[in-house]
C-alpha cells in the first residue's frame, strides 16, 4: 500500500502507551475504522466506538529531528491520542493484520563501538 507519510507501525507504537496501542490495534483488526482521509499531512478518520457510536479523528502528522510526531484529536471522551487515533493510523498503513503478536526483537543498537585501541 502507498504510504505518503512514510509512517511506520513503530512510529505509531512509540508515541502511544502500550494499552492504547493494543486497543487501537484491535479496533483496526476488527474493521472498526469506517473512513480514512488524507489532506496534506492531516489525516482524518471515522471509527465505530463502543456502543456503536461513531467518533471522528483529526490527526496531524509532522516529521521533526526526533522523528515522526503524531498529534491526534478525537470526538470521544479521551479527546486526544486515543485508541481510535491508533486504529486510524494502523488502518492507513494497511498493516492491522501484520502487526499481530510477532513481537519485534529488542532493537537496541549498541551505544558505543567501544575503544578498539584501549
Ligand atoms: Zn477516541
């Protein structure tokens, strides 16, 4: 799938707490995302929440020196960066299924190469 924003699952995961991420992942997997729109760097979405209520999301995505920044607002009681925002982001990547339980290995790069001449 085309990814105009070069957003990755890891970018999303990094900016939400684990509980919010996994609930959003569940929403995306269960096809709760009704609509996704993209206008420049602003993504809009509509997600069916608990009780069948539809919540609307407006998600600003920007890239800075420290990577992708996600700033999502929602019409649900949480109001910002909630599971609905996660669901829309994941659905936009088309990776809701791929982001299943295959836990990524701890990708911790070595801090320093050490001192070869010590
Ligand atoms: Zn929400």
